[in-house]
C-alpha cells in the first residue's frame, strides 16, 4: 500500500469540513485544540507503521538478519557479520569384525580425516555465528551484558525459532 494513503493534513481537513460562515479565527483555534489528541495519535500511528513496515521487510534470511543487526548496533561501518556454521560430516570408526573401513588417514588421500567430539554433532550446536568486531565491545562488564542482551533480543525477534546461534567477538 502506498504511503500517501496515510498522509492526512488535519488543519486543511478541519477547514474543508467547517462551513464557510464558521471559519473564524477563534472557532478554528478552538477546533484545533479539540483535535490535538487526534494529531498525537496520528503521529504515534505513523511511527508504529514505519516500525511494522521495517519488521515486515526483514525476515530470518542471513542477509536481512545481518542488515538488522548492523542497523541497530553498527549503522555507520556495518562490520557485524552473520556466518553460517560449517556442516561437519561425522567419521565413523568401525571394528574389524564389521568389515568396514577403520583407517583414519591414508597417505594416498593426501588429507587427514578428523575425529570430532560428540558435542560437535549434538542438537544444540549453533546453526550460525554472529561475528561482532571487538571495537564495538563496551568497556565494562555490565555494559557488555546489556549489549549482548540487546543483540540476542534483536536476533531472537528475526531468526527462526529452531535455529541456535553464538555471538563471538572478532578482531
């Protein structure tokens, strides 16, 4: 919907709805005083509409989540990055009785196979990481906590419910 649909000039509307023989200075001033609360509600409505339009324009996609975090916490330099977690394929080690490969590294492969911990494949591993520059880190512990809580709140508002994430400070 167009933004002009919500543009209302209350002063002009008041004059247009007032009969011509009543358009006197005192009557117009009195009616302006009467519609002042309506003007304040209209200003609040426009601010709310702008906020809702912003929320609807951004979703949980990485590019939008990154834009929201940069708009909120690093609007000028935009250094906050959202990085998807690398998917680790588990390596299985079998017993010799299973007649399956047991080796971890062959020189012919020219690359080692890494053994990961169980925690690396748990359900609680992060799906993405938010990399925040160390320059944005506040100086005191209480300010750091407030910053992290605000960032988590903003991220939780836009991310999918099932996604887990970490916030890390980078150089």
